[in-house]
C-alpha cells in the first residue's frame, strides 16, 4: 500500500527556516516525481514544485523559487522541503503528493501545519 | 499563469440528487498528444485531497463510477450521480498542462 508519512507540526519565528519530511512506503520514490502543495483555507491550493528523486532535478513555481528547496534521500525513501526566511504568509498546511498520470497527484501525505509567529 | 475558475453549488444539496461542478481554464488544456490535462480532486473535511479524475475524464483507481468528468479544451464538468454523505467536502480542479500547475478555488458540497 502506497503511503506518504509527513513530519509533525512546526512552530517557527519569522525569519527562520524549517525542513519538512515526507517518507514514502509501498513504492520507490525514484519511480515517481514528488510534488509539494501549499494550502491556506482562504487561498486554496498552490503548487510549489516537484523533484525527480532519481536524479535530483527540480521544478518550482516562480513565486516559490527563492522560498522552497526540494531534496530527496533515496536511501531512506524520503523527500524533503525546506522553507526559508519564513513570514506569516508561510503559515499554512503543506502536502507532499506523488506525481502520476496526466500530471495528476495520486497519493497525498496527511499534511503538516507550519505556523510562523513571534 | 493559467487561471482556473470554478462554479458554486446550490448548497445544501439533497441526498441522492445529481450535481455538476463546473471549471473553466483561461487557456485550452488540450495537448498535442490528444489528452486534456485537467484533474479533479475531493478534499473531505480534515483530510488530504483525493484524486478523482485525470486527463479530464479518466477515473482514478478505486473511485466510484458515480463520478464522471467531461468537457472541452477550456470548459469542464465533474458530475456526481446521486450524492452521498461521503461526497461532502471541497472539490478542486487542477491544470497540469503548464508550469506552474494551478488549482481552482474549490467548490464546496454540503448535504441536506
């Protein structure tokens, strides 16, 4: 069974950074792209970018180009996203999701809430 | 960026009724391979989004045949035949044709 297990909620100060993890089970992360999506109730879903864990290639939405860094560790079958220079605008739930047919996202992690507050 | 615009539902909807959720894209999502890169998701309360439909009309694995997708290059419809309690949540369309991939704002389904 395919599962994506994300790390726990985070509370960070403005200006700091945070690294989120997404551990895959039931398949090898090198076989699929891994996407990351931001969710704020008043803003809906925003696509951040994807990483190809097989070769480390990444693609970002322009607005997240300097905010997010996607990496992957094939030995632990885990993908990561680091968010830097955090502001209140980064307070959101972040999902990892496996890329599938038609650039759809067929399996999603449970989401991780990041709160940025002084 | 491609803008995705979703319509609203006349909530609350009576159980067993059929509903259609609309989505419009600011650019045709029909690609040269003949496929239309439009996906549908359902986010139930407190849960992660679930893929329902990809390539505009192909049901994802395990998805009920009560869900069907249709449309043209820019106008799309997700039909739910006979809504049930488990269908409650927010439905999102998403284009996968161009970067950045973009989602609609969501359509909320509430049951009477």
